[in-house]
């Protein structure tokens, strides 16, 4: 037991709260890293709903188990069991992702090589007769090194 009085309880709760303050933003970043941005509008709220519901049910269930048994031992055991199930699920998802990545790497075709002229980092010369016409690419929108003067 970390504390026996109310001030200690709030201090420990604040320390744990600050420690876990980065968990939800880290989950959001992981979702954004693993899935395309076009799916973020439904994946992130769904995740937040499920994680918040799980946290609420966990606290409620701990109170029910305490009321029934008179000690937090069964509630702690239920929390450990729930986290073990979560670790198994995450492990299976990581294993599945690694298997898919390995399968994709073994079946992906190699890119065709382009000619040396097309792979050149030198800018392509235009065959346009009008040199004042806007150029394609970043220069056309005024971001390239060859900005048009007005």
C-alpha cells in the first residue's frame, strides 16, 4: 500500500494521473500512423469511446467487487486479467501486421527502372516557344526558384 491517509491518496492519484496523461495522445498518434488520414474521422472517436467506456466499467466493476468481497484483492485480480487479455490481443494484432508486411514484401513487384534522362535531378528543358509562359511544377504556383515577376 502506497498511502494510508487522504492526502497521500490524492498525491498518489495525481502522480498516476500525470504518468498516464500521455497515453491517450500516444494512442491517437499511433492510430494516425497506422491508418490513412481519410479514416481518422471515425477511427479516433470509436477508439476514444471504447477506451473511455473500458475505463469507466473498470472503475465501476472494482467498486462492485469491493462491495461484494470487502477487499480490493478480487478487483486487482480482475484488472490484471483484463490487462493480460489486452496484451494477448495487441500481440496478435502485431503478429498479424508483421505477417502481412512479410507477405506483401515477398509478393510486391520490383519497380521498373527508368531511363537515365528521366531519373536525372536536373530540370527538364522545355520545348515551348514562349519563355514567359508559366512553368509546370512548384514554379507555376510561385514556390520554385524561378518565380515570375509581375
